[in-house]
């Protein structure tokens, strides 16, 4: 399907008639529509969906009162007495035949109640009531409101799915709609509902037991899917918090932050330095008080030692004179003469003994040693003080930095959340284990009942038919999912690596049956998706949506709504080049006034076929569609 023209009359903020040409060509596949927030972009998209499906777009099966209450909300309130309509002209290739459709849905207020009129022209022919019903059935078998939702890329919605860790749910929704999986799942629900009705009318005891088991199995499968989704969400939140904590710890340490254990070690280090400083101060003080005077006069002491050494022979000669009075028979004159020759002193000044001399020599050695220690203490004093100041500053920085306090508060909050998440994860794992056990038992019982019924009845009954139909349907869903996942993963990887700066970091993308996305490096080691920035995650999801869209072969039309709002400069350029330009044969881009500016507008401009702007008038609260983007005329 490709939309050629949209015409709105009294819809939302569009007072009166407003027409917009959306035709593109092979070289220029983009329609660019700019509008500030609140100007009417969402109303424009909503109008396309309502124009195509009417009450079906809101999930109603008929044009009920609830549907018309919704219509009242979208019709311009200043023109309630006038008619309102949505007219769509589009091409639709059905069964290899290109069809041109003009569809007009009109509402007229009659006695304060709206009445809807639907007109359809197929290849220039006006359809009658029967043909309109037939056309709607054919069209809705190919296009549903869910499919239209899946071909609208809502930048804010994707951003919210990233923030709330619901990436898998978003991808599943797009995949299920574009490949008809949601319709196949609905078929299972309808089959079981029909069979339940039939069994109640006319059934054997075995059929009733079998149907009860089918109901239980489906309920358990739904609970399993919900629990797995909840578990995946909890695990994703846990991984996100762990990644956040890792980043916080890195920032914390980069700013000089210390953990409790590190603070404890530093305080011990400060005590050791203080003790060392105190001990050396005592040693130095003792030196100053007791040995410093001697240390400063070592040359004089050495002179005294030499002088005392020369005094000793003279002293000994005098002692011989004293001894000679008592030993008159023994001649000691020669000894005295030798002693006088050894002595260089003429007189005795110190009068110290040899023991005294040895003591002075020992003390001199000790004082020299203490002096060297004192000098080392003096040299080391500044180093100890500097070491102390460095260690102390680390502690002070960690204790006084306000940013570090906020980081620690955030990390503590994350730790508390992680503790709760881990408990919740264990609880969900236990619930899932219980569901799997019950499901296994019910499936075994179901197969037993089915086998008994096959043997009991020679003809095929309703229960067996139901079993076979749902079994084939489930196998088909599994086949489609696995086959398409391989193709999608391959294409998504090519676009993703072209769109990011870390081109060599990722070698494989895998999507499992729970629609969880896994990234792997060249060594086939899984990479935690939470290490990606928000912009990189958006590029990853966008690459997967791009691949799903291409593999589904429904690549005629795609709509982007505020696609660049959450992307930085480089990511915007890559997104425009690799996603927007190549997405569909017709890409309709609705943007705010802050997205496609300067280089981004220059990059997309060569591919733009038509450019419009939605201007909102504050005075009468109305919008009009004009040619030209912000601050320029049309292309």
C-alpha cells in the first residue's frame, strides 16, 4: 500500500478542508512534514488509521455508541454542525494486481448524533454496499490496525520502551503484526472457543476432560509467557542497574572516591605515619637535648682524644717517679726515658686514664651514628609530612566532595533496588518452575486423553480435530518465527554496524523465542546490551525493525514520527543515512522543529519528494498544512 493523498475536513485541529499530496517516486522516496509539538501531527496519523478502518481502528467490531463517542473527540468542536470527513487515495497491490482506491469516510451531525457514511471507489468504480463489505474483508485480511501501528516508527514510544526495559515486547509486537503471528494466535483462541461451545452441546466425558485440559494448558502457557516476560524485564533492570553501578564506581574512583574498606586502610596508614613521625620526633628531640652539642664539636673531641693519647706516657712517667720511692732497688730510669720519648706533651692537661679515653672513643662513635640518624630524620621529615598530606587529602576529598556523596547515594539506592530485584527474580523463577511442572503434567494428560479418544472413536470427532488444528497452527508459528529470525538477525546486524561508531565490536545479533536480543563479539562472547548508550540501543532496535520490515516484504510505506528526538549528532546522521533513506518505497517523516536542522536537513533533502509544515494558530486553536519546511518554501 502507498498513500497518494490525504484530505481532512474538520478533523482535530484541522478546521475546514486540508489536502496533502504524499506521492513519491523511485529516486525521491521521502515526504517530510514538520510541525512543532501540539501542532497536529498525531491527529494527522490518527486520521489515516480511522479513515482506513473506522470502528475497527479502535478495536470495535461494529459502529457502536462507544465508537461514535471516540469520533466526537476527533471532530473539530467549532464545526459540529458541519460535516467532517477523511478522504484517502491510495494504491494497493492485491494478488499481483495494482488497485487505486479512493476511500471517503464522512460524519454528519443529525439531531446531536453522528451518522457515518462510507464511500469507496475501486479503480474509478463506485462500490455498492455489498462490494464495500467484500472490499473491507479483503483489505482487512491483509492490513489490520496492528499492522498500521507496526509501520509507524514512534521515536518517543521506542525511547520509553528502552527506559522501561521493554525492548523485547516492542519487537514482538512489530514482528507478530507484520508476519501475521497475532492473527494465528487469535485463530487458536477462536478454535478453542468454538470447540468449547461444541463440547458443551454434545460431548463425551473424555471430550470434556480434554477440553478442560486444553483450557488449563492455554492458561498456563499464557501465564508462562507473562512470567517469562516479567522475569526478562526484572533481569534487564538488574543488568541495567549493574551497568549503572559499574559506571558510578568508575566515576567515583576517578573523582577520588573511596570505599569503606579503602577508607579503613587509609586511616590505618595515617596512624602508621603519625606513629612513625612521633617516634622520629622523639629520637630527634633526644639527640638535640643530649648529643647535638657533642655532634657539633666532633673535631674538638677528636683533638682531645689525640691529646689524651699523648698525655698518657707522660702521666705514666710521673707515676714511675712515685713508684720509685717504694722500689729503690729496681732501676726504672730506662722505662721513664722511653715513656718521655713517646709523649709529645710537656704538661698534663686532662689527666684522664686509658679507660676514660676508651669511653670517650666509644661515645664519639655512638654520637656519630646518632648524628647520621638525625641527619636522615631531617632529610626524611619533609617526605613523611608530604606522604601524610597526600594520604590525608585522599580521605578529605572522599569525605568532602558533594558529587561523591550524590554518587554514593545513587549507588546505595541501586544496591537496595538490586537486592529487591534479586529476591523478585528468585520468586519469579520459582513461579516459572511451578508453571512448567504443571504444564508438563497437563500436556502428558492431554496426549493420553487424545490417544484414548483416537482408539475409542473410529470417526474423527471435534476434540481430535481441535487438537490437530491447534498443533499444526503452533508448529507453523514456530516455523515462521525461527526462519524469519535468521533472516532478520543477518540484515539487522549489517545495518547496525553501519550505523554505530564501534563497527568492529559486534559480529552477531541473535533474537530468541522470547524476543530477547543478544549481541556477540568476534569471539562469540555475549555483550551486555546495557553497556550500549540510549542512542545506540535506539539504533539497535531501529535496525531490527528495519530488518523485520524488509523481510516481511510490506516495505511499500513506512511512517516515522519524531525519529531523531533522542539521538545525538553522529547517531542522527547514521540513522538518516541507513534507516530513514532505505526503509520504504514511501517514507513519511513527521518531525519537530528541532530535528531536521542544518546538516541533518541537508542530508535528507536529496531524497525528499514533498515537504510540508503544519502551522498551529494559537488564537483559534486551528492547524493548517502549508508547503515548505521551517523557514523555507517547498522543494
